[in-house]
């Protein structure tokens, strides 16, 4: 049975959304292609690290065709600071090639097409779909996974399962703003090592916080 955004889930969103109302990623980008490549690079590193390397990367390879023709070794040197740079370079070059060969040089706009691209999982696809194509998306990154688990909204460490829990508990039109609100909560308050429960605006609704009292 599908749950709607009533009761505690709705109350949590109602508190968090006015505090963090934005629905835009913190990755610097000028178009959908740059956003997609940036999100692939953001795996296992911070947005700040990605923003530090993408100006040089996109100066050298400003569009899908130029990146598709790039030497992966040269690309790896440019994205070294993001970690796992050889794999990431292979992914973004492969993604650019597929965009050119299968999609006429434009970033595809469906979940199914995006998931076919190298290095693209559901988190990346949902972010691109919501940011570039205006569709609702549940963007389950590490911050959302952690805060949703601690809040009892999605009691799991599996991102795909967390996405399913959240989809059942919140109306579709709220998915994107929920994702960003939970992300900011995790980034600034409900951090991995030292959650600041005393400063948390939804502490009274959080079973993890209540257990500490």
C-alpha cells in the first residue's frame, strides 16, 4: 500500500524545506553535459574537490565530442584530485562517446537512457533528470542515505532500497526538494561522525536523537 506524505514524514519535510529551500546542486556547471560529467566525478569525493578540477577539464574538453575523442590518460591527469581518477576518466570519456554516438551529442533525458552511460547510477540519473529536465528525482547520496536512516524514513544502508522507502512515504512532486533538504541536513548538521543533535531542527521527530536522551 502506498503511503502519502502525512504524519511524521510530512512534518519533517515541512520543517526542513523552509530552512534549505534550494533544489540546485552545488556542482559548478553551465549546461547538462557539464553537470552530468561533474556528478560522475563526485563519486567518493566532495563537491568542492570536483569544482576544483572541472574548470580546467571543461576548458580542454568543452563538449561531448571533444571529450569523446580525448586520451583517457590526459583526462585522468586533469581529474586526479577527485580520486579513483583512472576509472573516472574512463567513465566520462565513455559517457561522452555514447552521448555522441547514440544521442546526437545531447544528454539523454530518461532514466533508462542515463543508466546505460558508464559511471551513471540512479543517484546521478535522478540528479540530472531533476536539474536539467524538471522531473521529480530522489537523489540518494551519502548524506541523504544517512539522514533518511537516522530519521527512520528509510531504515537501510542500501541506496536503492532507501529510494524505494522515500518514494512510498512522500508525494512525487516533493521528491526533489526532499532530496536537497536531507542532503543539506546531513552536510551541515547530521554529519557522519559527529551529528549535532542539539542543533537539529527535527530532533524531536528523530528516533536516533531520542535514543540519546
